């Protein structure tokens, strides 16, 4: 006789099915993130290599503010309305954000060497991967930490805007260091949130 825990409809069968569903959704999430990184990278590379684009931005510096504002609006719109959006709308907005993000980052390609950009990318990817693994496997509830970090992020954005007018190099270093710490924590929190949603919500 087949034991209960070996039955596909038993407790262990249900746990295996849940684990497979979570694994599948997490793979899809990270694959879409990978595609978005490619979109951002290609956008930044195209803009940095286009003389017409560089000339336009040099003559219209206010466009950087427009792009920055558009990025903030997209982040708030996607975060605030994700539960009410269809999968297609959410995906479209996500890749639109990737394009806008690439437009925000393209001056980095123009200002820094390829070696510096590559080193930064691999360091960032390593830290992101480590914190994603922690967020996925930790048994600690990171919900409270996530709420605090989001409030800190909004505070950081406000301080960054103020520093545009203050031009304080010391404050800029502080903003950069605090920003790194905030996003390290948010990476772990976001990973845990995605895992929880994958386990409790329909696959769509």
C-alpha cells in the first residue's frame, strides 16, 4: 500500500507542487528582470553612442529632470496599482520603466570607462544575488524592515533633490552610502515578498 505522504494528493505531494510553483514563478520573475536589464543597457548604449541624442541633451539639460520625474511616476504607478493591473499592462509598464531607466543611466557610459562600468556591474550583481538568496531562504519576517526601508528611500530621494541645490560633496557621499544600504535591504525584502506572493496567489 502506498503511504499517505507518497500520495500525489497527500501533504507531501501538495508541498512538492507548491515548491515547484514557487520555483517556476521565481525563475520567470528573474528572467524578466534579466530582459529588463538588457533593455536598459541597450537603451543607455544607443543614447550614449548617438551624436544627435548627446547634442540634444547638451542643449536641453531640463530633459534630465523630465526623465527623472517620469521614472519616479512609473515607480509609484506600478507599485501602487500592481494588484489592479492586468499582467499585460504590468509587463508593458515594467519594460517602459526599463527604457526610461536606461535613458537615466546613459551619461554613465559617456563619463566612465568600460572597465569601471564592468567592475561596478559585477559587484552590484554579486551583492544583489547574495541578498536575493538571503531573502529567499531566510525564515525571518522582513515585512517591518521593508516598510522602514521604503520610508528611508523616500527620505533619501528628498535629500538628493535638496543636494542638487546645495552641491555638497560630503552629503553626496553620505547619500550614496545610505542608498547602497537601503537597496541591499530592499533586495532581500522584495525577494521574500515575491516568494510569498508566488506561494499564496494564483500564478497570473
